């Protein structure tokens, strides 16, 4: 999504917002949604968001929930009957038509994979105890069939027609096993990785395995030889599908390796098992017959949990974060083809005559129906205007007779405190939702296969926000007490004023600065009204004001961006600032018994330094009689020291706290 800010005239803002020019702001902003990412962030009911930045009609689906089942993880089909492996009680459900029933129970935590064997039986791979169960397809009778040595997780099952055996991908030792007709498991391949997460085979007897720890795609030939087909970015190849010699693979990046949330035994009361951390980032790859690997889709916002070739050469992929099915075309363009209410799409069966897929975080079977979906709707995410705003005109581009609705509120997540959906807007026009910080758009699609939405723009006027002024300070070159190696900086009448600004809506600001002496009530402007100050600093020349302590007030106004009745002002005052432009004076300077004596006086004080020089020699510091430079009246006595006989010039200089300097000299005659 892009948000654009336009410097419109008051008249244009009034036209867009339907208000009089006297109350319209100078600036109007807008939400512009015209990219794939902006549309991806919304919700899609029967609509497909394409990677080219448009929305079209998507898949028509029918949801078949599995009551009281938290997770549907795997699926297999026999004719018009679908079998679904679930968690957390390790049951297999059978769905035929509208009839849903628990068909078999393994007693494990999760049925992670299903496959039909040569004998027509249904085989279920489970975890966390690494067992394969044989299920009679008619009666549902369950028997523990095989427990491959060292396996705790059966991640995938595949029936290999060439070998006439069941193949199991396992962890945490990263092994592939062949299982014969009586359940004997023999190690076929051992990977360096901890887990073999995905498994598929071609019609030549080659197996393809995806690993975790390193995202490798490995080809295992019929005689057991293994070669790496591709080393993907990330740390897991989660899903593989092989069709007509081509491979589709999902490679993901997770912070935590899979299987870490499973214990050796399933707890008595377990919530939904978490096989992988969520969310990860994912990539979809296509590997052609000649071995060329091509990255088709890369998403930072989700990982991919399932992948399958479609009947026309397209690729479908289930996501594990927001419950979506991606469709990747032959030219590598892609769309969100289906968006469901559950968070995960975990298994796909979309190449059959009755395509379907299953979901986790609330188990359900989704049947994909032919034809255009009914009541197709795209809903934007909640758009944040930052401040409470008045909504203006909604416009869109596309083909088809769309109907738009809006609702608004002041919470980031739409809820009961939001307004109801507005009346349908069939043509571009002003939004009827009440003012608020957040707004959501909804587009109802026509029953037209050619309907396409390409861009949406909503104008709005944010409520003007008051800028805040703080930390008003005045500084001048400081005089460091005790500094002996350098001459103090020369005095100056200039005070550098600065202040901090909190400007929530970033309106251009104008500043006015005034001052008054501490204890007075009358403020005096530092400069005339013709001077427009826009920087948060000002140099004040104090040459024309008496010495003393002054308070400075800074006012910030957003009048440059708003008409008078909408202008907001705020001000803050400084701590008292010392103004001292007059030097101290040196009185009662005399010499007696080898001591130079005197008195330094300053109207504001304190005296910062007293120094003495003899016959233009180096200056040396002189301490006052009480050793403390802490007032505007300091007496001093300083020994002249050993000097030759004759007349000598003794110079005294004194500095006040602002660097102002006083000088006096006396002639001293020594014997």
C-alpha cells in the first residue's frame, strides 16, 4: 500500500470532503492501493490477488469442518472418498459426500502422512513415536505395521510402484526407509540432515527427498545412489511434487528446526501440535526435466506447507501463516487463489476430478467447486490514517460493476466498537463512514469472469494536531573556571536560543519568540511580525537589554498549513537566562609589603577569574582571600614574588561569568 500526500488548495479539499472552504485543511491525503502487496494484505473470499497488482475472481470453495478437531495435517483419496490424518488424537477421518466420521484411531499425537499401499490398505505415518499403522480401507481396523529403527517422526509416506514398497521419510536421524509387505523396514538412505521432511517419486523409480537443517533436494535412484539436485536457500525443503518429470519444491527458512515441540510420548491432554515455528519465510521453485532450477515466488511473510502441480501445468502451494493457497502460472506470475479462515493449508489434492485441500488451526476440508464463486469479496486490511480523520471520496479503476462499502473505528483491529458497513457505493463518491483513525474497504465482485479490480484510492482529511514546544534553552560560549592554558573566549552579546518540537502531523511550523525580565509580566517580541521564523533556533542579540535574568517564550503555530479557525498554537518558556554584557570593575588596587591587593565588583556576579601579570609576563591565577570565586564581590591579595629592584608594572585582569573583562595596572617600586 502507498499513502500519498497532496498539497491541494482549500477549494479542492472542500470539493473532496463536501465541507465549506472555511473549515477545510490546506492538505488532503489519500490511501492508494494499486500493488500486489497492498491487495495481498487484505482478506479474500472467492477472489484472487495476482502478482501483477490486480484482483480477479478466484476459487469457489465449500468448507466442510471436522467438528472438535484442532488440526488436519495429511490427506489421501480413494475414488470419491477422502481420508484425513489429524491431531491431536492421531485419528483418521473419512469424508464421503456430506458424511464425516472418525474412521480409525492410531492413539498417537498426529497422523502426519497417509498413503495407499500395493494391497489397497491405507497406511498412516505418525509422530512422535515414529510408527506406521496399517488401516483396512473398509472396516477401519488399525494395526501397528512398522517402526523403523531410530525414527521418532514419520514425516512423509510414498508408495513406490517400481519397488512395490512403501517409502518412509523420517527424523531425527534423517533416514529414508523402504518397508516391505510384512512391515520390515530397511534403511535406504541416510542424510547428514536431522530430518527428511518431504518425499515424492517419479515413474522411473527415482525418489526425491527434502531435508531439514540444510534445504537440500536429493535424488535417490532405484539402486540407492543419492545425488543433490539443488541446494536451496533456507533450512528446510518442506514439500515436493513430481509430475511429468518436473519438480515443484517449497523451501523455507525457520528460526527453530522442526520436531522440537514434540516429546517421545504424547501428553494426556495436548493442544494442537506445532510441527514448525510460525511464521517462516518461503520460496517456491520449479526444476525442469533438464535440471534447471528456477525460483518462482519468494515471500517474507509466510512459509509454504504443501505444493502440487495442477492439471494445466500450474503450481499450487499452501501457506502456513494466513491460510492461503497460491497459484503459480507457467509464466511465473502468481496469485492468492484461495484464502480461508484457518491459518494453515497443510495438504493439497487439486489434480483430481474433485479437487480439495485441508487446513490446520481448526481442521476443515475445502472442496473446490467449478464455476465462478458466489458472493466474491475482497476486504482491505485496516488502513491507518494516524489521526482521527474525515473520509472523503473513494475512487477505483477496473472492469466490472463493483460495489464498495466501508467501516471505520479507532482500534487497529476491527471489532464491536467500529461502525457498521456503510451502504454500497456503486460509483466513485464520498464515503459515508464516520470519522475515525482507521478505515476498512470492502469490494463486492460481480458474477463476471472478466471482472478485474486494479486500483483503489480513498481521500481523507486528518484532524489537525497541535505541535508541542519543549526544552527552550539559551547558550553562549561558557567560561570554565580554573582554565589556565587558554585565554577565555571573548564576550559576546549573542545568545543562541534553541528548542525541541514534537510535530505529530508534520505540518510546517512558524515560530514567534518573546522575552521578559525575570519578575516582570510584560512580554516583548524579539522580532517584528514580518519576520517568519521556521527553524527551531534563533540568535538573540542582547546588546540593547540591561543586564539581568530573562525568560524566553517560544510559540509554535501551524498557520502556514491551516486556515485561521483550524490553526493550533503551543508555547513553552525557558529557565531564566543570564544576560551580562558589562564587565566587572577593579577597585582599591594597591601594593603593600610585597602584596598586591584589590577588590573586584560585578553587578550580577559571580566573578569567574582573577589574574596577575608583572611586566607583561605570563598571566597567573590569583585566588580571592576566601579561596572561593562565588560572588560578585571578591577581595584578593597576591604576593609579587622575587623580582629585581626598580619600577615594575603589575597588571590585574578579572572576568565575570559571561566572559566580560576588566583590566587595571599599578606601578610598584621594589628595592
